[in-house]
C-alpha cells in the first residue's frame, strides 16, 4: 500500500549506500528519495521494493532494518517474493527499512521510513472530491490476490456503513458525502487471519478553486559566490495556488554528474497564502560543493518545476586551494590504485568472504569448473592424477563449496566420451587444464601398442591423449571463439616446455599466465591457492568454518 511521500531524508542512510557504491567498484548505484509511510497498529501492510516483479529472475532483492540489522529476529515481519509484509504492524516496527536491488552491474537502494500509529481509524492515504466521485473502490489488490474470498466492510468517520461485503461503495456526488471512508478487509494468509484497511478522504472543492500549474519563483538558474568554510542559506519560493497541500511537495536536490541526492537539512516547506517556501542550510562549504548544482523542485499532479543555484568561488585564491585539493585527491587515487593493484587478489577474496552468504549464480551453469588433465592407466598414480583427484577437490570442493566436474572421476558409465565432454564443458564456468611435462611432447603424440621394433605395426594415438586433446579443443574453442568459458592453466611439475604448447595455450599463457603447484613448498602453495580462487567464480557457500585456520591454503 503506497502512502504519500514526504520530501525528508535520512542522511545517514544515503551516506551508507553511497559508501557501498564506492566499495563495489564498477557497479552503478542509484539512491532513491526517502519514502515515508504511516501504518496503523494491528493491520497488515505490504511494502514493494521499487515495484519489482518477482517474475524477473535477474533481479535480486535484499531487505535490512535501520541500516544493517537483519529482519529474521523481528517478529511480525516477513519477506514474501521480494516484498516486505507486516503481519500485522506493531509500534516497535517503527524505523527505516532499506531495500537493495541488483540487476547485473546496476543496483539501487530505496529507503522507507515507517511510523506506526495506535489509532482506531487508519490514516488517510487517498483523497478525492465529492463532486466527481461516483463510487469508491477498495484498492487493496495485493490482499485480494492472496485471498480472493476476503471479507470487506466499510466505515465513514469510524462509524459502520450498511454495506454488504463489496469492494465498491456507491456515491451520489452530494456535499453530505464529505468525510473519511475506510474499507476494512479480513483475509487469510498462510493459514492465519489478518486485517488490512485503506482510507479515502472525500472533500468539497470550493467554487473558486482553480488547479494551478506550480512554478518556482526563485531561484532561476542562479550563481552564488561562496567562500570555503562559511555557511549559507538557499531560499526557494514556489507558486502553488489553491492546489491541495497534501499533493504538493517542495524539496532540494544536490546534483553532481551521474547522481542526484535529496537533501535532508531543509527548513519547511512553509505555506504563505498561494506560495510554498523552503530554506536549505549549507554549513561549512567545501571544495566538493564548488560548481555543484542545488536544485529546488516543486511537484504536483498538475505539473512540476524547478530552479537551480550553482555555487562558484568568490575569489581566485580559492582556485589554488581547489587545485591543491585536486592534487591531493589525485595522489590518494593513485596510491589507492597502486594499493589495489598490489593487493587486488586479497581484496577480492576478502570481499567475496564478506558477501558469500548472498552470492548466487543465475547463469544456468551446473559446475564451477571442468578439470582436464592427462590421465590413463599407463601413467599410474602420477603427480597429475594426485593433484586433480585429491588436492583440487580437497580444497575447492570440501573447503570452499565449489562444484567440480573432474575428467576421469565424474563420467557416467556408458556415456559417449565426446558428447559427455561437450555437454559438461557447456555447463561449466571455468576450464582448468592441468599441464605436466608429458602433456605436449615435442615428438608425435602417439604411442605404439606393440614394440617399436616391429615395422609392420602402425602407431595409434593413446586413448587418454585423444580424450585430453578433445577436452582442451572444446574448452579452447568456447574460450577463444564463443567467449563463453574462461581457461585456467595449472602446472603441477617441472619440465613443461611452454614453447611447445599449442598456439591457443601459448596465447592464454601470455594473457593469463600459468599457476604453478609445488607439492613440496607450503609457502608457494598458499599463493597458488589464493590466485586459483581469485580466477574461479565466487563460491556460493563455505563448507568449513576452519578455512581461515588452514596455513597451507
């Protein structure tokens, strides 16, 4: 149920989400204006996050209470299909609820300020004129969706009306109809009985009432010379005429390239006959305020208007101050960039660790990685097989919750090799190719089944090498041509001649490098696992709470 919005904001909330947007590098964060709602204790209400439809599987929604508190421990509150339900609203539900929505690289935050009143009659949330209203409809569609058999009763000024269970209340356009009309709905939701309500104000429009197109009188594209460190008051005056005050909003925005934030530190709006007044107090002007636009906005169903004040320095000496601040900022940015470059892997892994409870994949893939390596009976229990069948799953699967498809371990009996390889790779997010000194020998990749001394026998390819070659061809085709699979090269023993690798693998080696595993070096392996996890997709969950205590990972 949407109630009227007041143009006031919680600066702490906006600062929090702006900070998050800076930490999420590359993510476009939009902060929506604060919305204020008045609920009545004992009644059920629903908050929808930006009218997002739950059918859109590409959008994820996260709710929180008072900046960072989770909702699980608050009784009477439940998240259903990305919407927040109060079942029912209680006085202790008062506070700020934030909704963080993500879709690809875009994310936006909406903050709802909730007030819960203890009153016998719900507050007005709609209004209409007696002269134009023929009937009132109980606009609680979300309630009738969950319970089509919900029972409706009507009241006028908190007194029952003789209306049988009906969503529509007839009206006769009489001045006697002026008052507050409330529809109460008793419904069943998930086996529990609740009540919801909606109140409409019916009023008489004066005969001399004329809808006025709102207009900002001042400011009008003005420039204000300011001094750093001083405070200023920006005044706004707008014509509203005799328009309904409950439908008119006057507020300030601070606009910089790429973003617009509603400002909370305002006085007003005040009404002066047919005008609205609002004052924005700016304390301690900083260099960031120079050349920023402060816009006064007037909103009404009949139209909108705005006026802008741009702050400029009143003395040239401040230009040098600004240049100095820019230089310092540039230095900090460079230092931050250098620090990020040096500690990029650690920062990314730390971020994944903090956000792992909400990490999900929506790409339709079944496996995080396909493991391809040279294997077969002729190799015995080689270092390659030990690494692929023991070391990799012990760390990636058991400790970090990754799902791997390991060639030679996970095939189903009787499967066609080529079809199985192509299918599993198409359902994987990464291809890990394990290289050894025998992966690509300079001589022919064939082995005779009989003695080399028998000239009548033609060498045939080893089955394991045909399999390994086909695996790598499929994966490299997807990575280099279809661009649907990322390849990670791993070397598990010395003696690999990188110049003898196929051109496709040499290209990946030049652009992505090779991770080298050392079975006899704990220090080198700590770095190896760290960089391997960095190149893997984020894990959806952790299976062990002892991960951070393992010295070799």
